[in-house]
C-alpha cells in the first residue's frame, strides 16, 4: 500500500488476494476519500485500515467481525501487529492531506484603495508636507497602477 500525496494505491498479490477481493491494483484519489477507518492490530487479531469513498456502497460490520468483513472490502487492507507502525504512518499522511484540502486558503491581500490614496496625497500637499512636484509624481504612480 502506498500514498503519493494524490492517490492511495492498494496492491494485492498472491493466492489470498485472489481468494478475497481479487488480485491487482486499485488507486483511490485523495479527493474521493471521505473517511479513514482504523483498527489497530492486537496480539492475536489483525488490524485494518479502510477508506470510505463518496458514493461507495459501504455496509456496517457486525459486532465482533470488523476485521473479517474488512477482508472482503476492496478499500481495506489487513495488517499484522509488526506492520502496524508502517500503516499508522500511512494513516497519518492520508488524514493530514485530507485535512489540508479542507483548510481555507489564506485570503488574498486587499486591493489598494487608489481613491483614498489620492485623497491622502492631496491632504499632504495642502498641508505643505508634499510639494506640487512630489504630489504629481506620486499621483502619476498611483494612476499608473490602475
């Protein structure tokens, strides 16, 4: 299983893959993932990571059979306890990327108010702080940005 920042890729090989959901590779776009379900592996029981996809046909697992139901789910991957750190890292990366997609982007800087800048320049000229030449140069600069 891999995550490249845009796609989660689930690769299935061997007899067990063929016997459960089928051999092959499935790529799930990050934009399609709506949730990540996680069950840690225990000393006796395997764990799993499962990706909920919008518009998918998701069914609720029966009590006590989450892992066995996940074996049949093409958007789930079963792992043993020694593989758990690798899958925890993958889970964190996917969840962080999902959260980043939903964070609002920084607002665009406000456009300068040219009219108020010209008014302020006129006040500075009238107060004698700016000469007529300085006023004309700044006015031309502001009007050149329009």
